[in-house]
C-alpha cells in the first residue's frame, strides 16, 4: 500500500455511529484491497488515489478490459445506420426506424441510448426533433 495514503473518516461522527452498531469495516480496508488486487486485474498496474474534498481513484485497465471498453464506445453498423437516418431526418420517429430496419421498439430505444451516449445527440420531446 502507498505510504502517501492515510485513512481517516471524513465524518467522524457518522463513522463512530456505524462503528458502534457494527456496520463498518476497518478504515482504509477498501484501499488496501485496491492495492492488493489491482495488479492482478490490470497486468501489474497500480491504482492512483486523489484525496481532496472528493476522494477519487484511477484504476488502470488490462488490454482485455481496455478493448471491451473501446467496443462499448463505438457504434455498431445498425446504430451507425440509425444515426445517419437521424442526420437526414431530424424528426425521425421510432416507428420509422422499426419499419426501415425491422427491429423491435426496445431495440430502437436501446440503440438510441447508445447513440446519445456516444455522439451526444439529443431528442427534444417538445419540438420532436433531434439535435447533435
């Protein structure tokens, strides 16, 4: 474990309350586990901890996890086709996509969610138009 990290409760009153009723773990045990297990899952990488007003950590990915994350941040062929349809028709409806691509309503909504996440496109319900 890093010598730079000193565990302490951010709110001692709340920590003491939960410690008294047996609902806490040892302070810093999560960080110890992070240092213990991160090298196993990240091909020897070490976590980085940022202690500020908000505690943050950065955990490196191994190549398999990095490839999986990359795949999640790219559009499939169908999603690319839907995005092209949106570009051509700002008022594209779910029914039009269902008819054009022969997919279910749930599939269209799932694809819309991924398109929104990756491209930043937004559907405005008031104007019934896509913006990107």
